[in-house]
């Protein structure tokens, strides 16, 4: 799968998203607490508010928070503070970590569990033929206010979902060879 930053505004079948959420919700989690909440946004006014607030955070990031090395690493991807995909993509999924609440059992391994669930979600969306991007403006607490989420939930990632625009440009990047990222330990002769 590849990250897409140029989306078509063409509507997508909501059942594809619903099915991907079922897959994400089947992920393993600490003590099976399932410490995640998915907010699926299709309302254009809400997507616009998310974009506006994300771009404020991103402007600060690119202007003063990111190191020169970080900015150099981002340069080949062609990304900057502008995030039109948050408004153009027909669906935006905001994933929240659910932390302690008086109404629910104590969650364990929240970040790890939510990360696994998001991995399942991205894979399911990809296998449904949809394009995605993971976006993490920092800080992201503005999402609680815009999406009316309680304080025990923390934004984890914003995922625009749709189809790539016909003229979408995808950076020419490569992945490391699997031998660079994996070590096998096997018995002699194995």
C-alpha cells in the first residue's frame, strides 16, 4: 500500500468502510478491552474544521517544531502544512485511544492495542481498493472538541479514505529489503 495525499472527492461505498471497521475491531488488545473508538466523518463542514485546525498545528510544526533533519526526510514526500486531503477525501476516520473511565474496565496496553487495530484497518481499507493516509498533527486535542469526544479519549491518528485523484502523484520511494528489517533465529540446519 502507498500513502495518497491527492484524493478524488468521488463518494465511496460506506459498506467498505463499515467492513474495514469490523476487521479493525477484531484486533487483539490487552485484556480484550478494545481501547479504541472510531469516528467516521463524511460531513463536509466537519471535515473543513478538522483541516483548518490540523493546518494550524502543521504550520507551527514546519515553522518551528521540526528539526532540519526531519524536514529533510519529509522533503521527498512533497508534504507541507497544507492538508487539503482532509477536506477532499470523501471519508475521514479519526481513531481515538480510550483510557481509564469510571464506566469501563481499566484498559491495558492502550497504544499497542490501538496500533494493531489501526494496522488491521489500513490493511482492510487497502484490500477493499481504497486509498488512505495516516496523519498525526501534534497536538491533536482539537479533535476531541470538534468531534465531541470525552476527555478520557485521546486522538491517535486521522485517516483520510477514498480513491486517488486521477492526477495523483505518488513519491518515488522504495522500502528496505526484508533482510534489512528481519532477523531469523533457527536451529542448526533449520
